[in-house]
C-alpha cells in the first residue's frame, strides 16, 4: 500500500483560507468525507478535536498533521490542504500552518495503513518536499510529488535495512507519542537525519500503533554509549539498566535532535545512568523543565488533598448550618448533638489536609519512600513543633500551616532523592533493606530535624499573613477578592487558575472563608458568561457551537471553569480578558458583601452553606452579565442560517 492509495483529488484543496485551527480541522474533515472514508462526520470531528486537546499536532515548520482513529472510519485515508496565507494552529514553534494532512485510521486489527502513514510523516521532514507540495499548481501534480518522493523513500529504507545489519551504533533511541501515528516516526526520522549529519549515526526504535519497529537488539544496547528516549508515553527502560539515558518529549526529538545528540556524545554531559528497580516506576525526571516538574509535584499533592478538604469542609459547613449559635457562641458548631456529629467527622477529615498535601508532594518527587517522609514533615508543620518547644512544654505552638506543609512536601521528596544517591552503592540484593528500613528511618529523622529548624520562621510568616488577611477591610479586601477571582479566568484550569484555587483552599484551614468564596465565584463566571452570550446574543456564536454554549449554564453553576475552554481557545484575545474582568467584578463584590464559604467546591449546590447567599448570587449574576456584555461588544455576528 502506498500513500497515493489513501489520497485522491477529491480530498485535496490547494487554496484554503481559514482563521484558526478549528476552521482548518472542519474543512479537512469535510474533504475526508468527500474521499468516502467517513460514515459519521461529526463523530470523526470529535475524535480529531479530542486528540488535539492532548497536544497540538501543529509540529512546526508550517506543518500540521491532525489525526483520529475510531469505528466511524470505514477505510484509512488522507486529506490534504495547502493554506497559502497560513493560519494559526497553535503550533509548537508558534508559526502559522501552510500545509496540513489529516489522517483517518480505522479501529481495526489490520494496521497495514499505519506504516504508510508513518512514511508520510517522515517525508514531511524534508524541506524541499514540503516546498514542492505548497507550490503545486494542480491536485494531480500534488499527488505526483508524493508518489515520486515515496518511491525514493522506499528505496532508501531498503538500503538502510541492508546496511543496518552490518553497522554498529554508538547511539540508540526510542520514540513514541500517545497515538503512535505521526509524531513517533517524525521524531525518529529527525534524530536519524541529524545523527548522520553530525557523523554519529543513531538507530531509533519506533513504538507506534502498529507495534515496535526497528527494535533495538541486546547486542546493540550493550555496545551503545547512550540512549535517547523521545517519547510522551511510558517506555519500559528495564533493558537499559546501567546505560546513560536521556529522556525528552517526542516534540524535542522532532525539533531539537541536534541538542539531544550532542548531549549524548559529549563526554562532559551530566547524563544520569539508569538503574532498573523491580516493581518501581521510572525515576527519571524530565530535564530542562524545572517549573513544569514543580507544578506537577504540587498538583499531585493538591489532587490527593482535595477530597479531604471538600468532604471535610462541606461536613463542617453543614454543622454550622444545623447548630444553634445562641446556646454558646464560643462553641458554635458543637452546641447540638447533630451539629457536633457533623463537625467532629468533618474536622477529622479536614485535619488530614496538610499531611496529605505534604505526603503526596514528597511521593511525586521521591516515589513511595517519599510518602512517609512527607507525611511526617506535614505533621510537624501542622503542629508547629520547634527545638525550643521540646525543652519548654509551656511554649505556645504556632502551626506553620499551608505554607509549612508545602515546604515539608518538597523538602521531604528531596531528602529521599538525597538518600537514594547516598546509598546507591548498596547492591541490588539489599534493595528491600533500603526501601523498608533505611529510607523511612533516615528520611523521617532528617525531615524532623529540618522542620524543627525552619518551623519558627515559617510559623512567623504564616502568622504575619494571617494577621494581614484578618486586618484587611474595605478597599484592600475588595482588591484581593478581585485579583484572586480574576486569576480563576486567566487560563481556566491552568497553572494560574490552580494557584488561586490552591491559595483559597489553604486559607480555609486558617479560617479565612471569605477568600474561598471569592475564588469559587471567580471560577463560575467564565462558563456562565458564555451561556448568557449564547442565550441573549446567539448571533455572536456559531450555530454548531451554540448548544455547547448553553450547556455552560450547568458547567458554571457547578463550578467547572473548563466549560469555557473551547470558546476561549477559539477566540482568546476577546474571551479571556472579558471573562477576567467579569470574574474580578464578582470577586470584589463577594468581598464587599462579606460572603464566606467553608466548602472548597460545589458551586450552586453549596449556596445554603454560604455566608450571605443572596449577596453571593447577586455578585455572581453581576460579574457574569458584565463578562457577557463585554463579549457581546467585542465579538462580531457570525450567524449561520
């Protein structure tokens, strides 16, 4: 089977004009339908769009290769478009796309077409090939260019296979992407080309949809100086025990092959040696992405912490709702048996918050040995224990709170990594001793010493922050609410959104319930604004997206900010600023109305638990209407009859 067997003149358009990625994909899907490969166009569009959410298939160099695999595809196929003026595709290099190939892969056991599609991917790495396609005058010429290049590629592959059996490689590689259709093979081709150019040939194993190809042999691995793993999927590294291993993203294999290869051949490069451990996950961190790793570790802690915060927080809030304040104001929440029941259980769950946060941050960094070290560090942070308090029982302990737990989590993880390096000299036969005995004992001891030393300083910072927040009133309080709520709409579930939300949940433990109220209201505004726009100004939203816009009523009222993402992605310049402004207005009003929230989630469903619920609903309504109004003014009519 050849590439030209999968493409026809009906599935090619040499003069496409489009504003954005969504429009390009829709046009490419329609071309595929004309080619007779799709039985359900809408379903296939959803498959391609879903794949795009994982990562952009705009691989750079003005190329995009979106793809989808599913039962709605009757036969493998390719559609192609040339976009002379270029169009934004959120490409990895930020350049507009001028050449797009859409791939359709049926969900069957017969995967012969995948080899063909991989061949297309590798051909696109050739700049001259791309230029010829872009400059093609007719569809027939377009197909003929592919046909000639494919013939040469097949001959080259045969020659490479014959020579490969005789060649010794000092460098080996593995590539793999989530779908295993395009990027896998493009990364392999890029690495191989650059290796030949630099005089350091590299053999690359591809782990695609059709299975592993060009498999590395035990003899090749034994002789290799270094292994380059350019993959976004889990790769079994057990066969590389004792070898230098470089781990990177599949996109780096495509765009940074020179850097990877030069690092591999440089004797002075600090490349970690992989040591396989039975029943243990890969210990390698992605290098060169410190910020991304920190965020990943933090989110691991927050994700595991949230069920405790949500469950415990809501039960505590119910306790206050059911209690009688007049019996004993100082014991509010525990005055009646029913309230005491909810408060006690909720409090027990809530008390785990800081320990869970620290424990799972440490586990993300140091693997399973980090869990116990992080837990203990979080417990010491929560207690506020210091060296002076050990000799003076009358000393008033001040918890280092959320900030202390964060520090304990990261320090706990790095303590475990330190211990792994210190005791790396021990033979594999004693691995169980290290895991069960050395890491827990030494790790707990070290984190204990560290936290007892830093607790006084962190506690002082935490006390200062609490005093500052407690003293805030009037304009300062309103500004804080506006900032935190606005952050919730900046990236709708991204790092900025998560930073505001994490701060809000942390302040719950300190009793600053008004902050959580402002944070949640900020996350509700964006989807509600989209829904209001779709209701009152339907001409501002394409007909096919209008139903999704209306569904944002449910998303917004449920505190699911991500409901606005498709609309923000399609028109970020207008949508995001409008949503940020509306969220900030709601957050400011929530603070001005003295609204409080003891539960970190729930949206409209926890309104009965909100202090001043009517004021809260009013603030939410005003902010959502403000955002919708700004959007109505900024967006042009796109009515589709």
